[in-house]
C-alpha cells in the first residue's frame, strides 16, 4: 500500500526507490557478490555439516562433493554417548 504522504513528498520515486534509497530502477544495477559460485555450491563452510542429536548424528554434504553422491547420512546410536551403533 502506498502512503499518500510518500506520494506527495517525492512523486518521481517508485515505492522501491523510496524504501531503498540506494536502489535505482532506472539504470542497470551492479551488485557485488558476497561469495563466489564455488563457495555457494559447497553450501557449508567446509562442504560438510554435522548435527548431533540425542542418540543420533546427522551429516550433510554439499551436492557433488562426494564421489558416491551421498548428501545426507543419519547414524542412530544405542547409547547417549554416541559410541555404539544401534
């Protein structure tokens, strides 16, 4: 919803330009990427993320990182110390 005050103060601005002053919709916008494409595809800082749960461990890998195509692995343990597999 466009506010009447916004329209009367700066009628030449689009709503997007009003709320984001540095953004221009009239010309081309050049944005610098925060990280490279390779870093984006790895998804995790080292390409792997391990989440520990009660009696379980979930491992996640970035796609195309493992040769066998493994993306997730859930290991369930019999004890709370995560020492013996169930």
